[in-house]
C-alpha cells in the first residue's frame, strides 16, 4: 500500500495540523500487472468516490508516475486533465505545498519512499518550482504555471508532478514492464541482473538480500526469482 499525505507547508514543517489531503493506493490485485483501488480524502470536503488504476506493471517506473495516475483517476476518472488556466491577480494559489509517500506491506510499515516540494516561484501568484524525490530514481524537477479560482491541493500536486516527470500537463506513456533477456545455465533460465533498468535492478537486489540473507551478491539472477519479485516483492 502507498499512502501520500499532502500538507500546506514546507517538508520540514509538515504536521497533522497542516495536512490538507490524503491519498491511499491499495492493491485490488497484487500481480505482475497490478490493479489498485484509490481513495482520496480532502480537508473540508471529505472522501471522494473510490477510483482505480488497472493493469499497472510493478517495478517498471517512478513511484510518482503511479501517484500521478492515482490522483488523475480520483480527480478526473478516465478524462484527460483539462488545460490549466492562466494565473492572474485574483486566482487562488499556494506559497508552499509538500507531500510524502510512505509504503507498507505485511512485514514493514511507514517506509518513507518519496517526497514532493511545490514552492511559489518568486512573488507572482500561480507560478511554482517543483522538486520530486524518490527512493531509487532520485530527483525530478520542473516548473508549473497554474491559475484556479479555488485551489485543490491534490490537483496542484498532480499538475506539479506532471511537469516534473513529463514536462507536460498530461501523464506520459504508461511504463513498460521490465522483462530481461534470459539464457539457460545448467538447464535453468538466468539473466544478467545489471542489465535490468531501474527501479527493477535495485528493487530485485534488495528482494534477493531479504530472501537469501546469507548468500553472496549474485551476478546472474534466476528468471523464476524475478517473476516472483515482480508479483510479490
């Protein structure tokens, strides 16, 4: 499960007192191509109707890509994100917004996996500098120009993340499942672990370290272990 808390504050100052939205992304089907149920609650508005992200490949791309698709599904369903209005002197705006992604599974909870900072750029309303951080893929940066009559913090985070990840108002193409080329070694399908793209490479290495804590780090991974990692790791 992923839990994304959104705050009207800088990252260092976040607290329950400035929490303005909470997004939860929970497995409906945990498999190589996963299905998720999405819940979004907004301060002052309550809980929105549940939404879904379907057939999403695990360990294939940015955590923020999944968050973007979850926010988009909750706010707009299957519709494209509408074009942003131009900011003016009367538009609603934020001087600072932040978010953190926490993960949990059967063994662990409260794992800090990513963060976002959306700060006003200078003194003009509706102009923002965006920085996303995540555990494996590092930092993504962008700028956002967004005017609105009524500010929704979840929408501001959605649009900010789109600019930082894709440089556009809409999400990019869905990440492709990372499938390595295999070769048989003594009758068993293996692959070069270093040939995996991130985040699968680091994720798979961590999975192997948990599954086989006393083993030396492997150069060749078994395809069977990788399939199990994609489905359950």
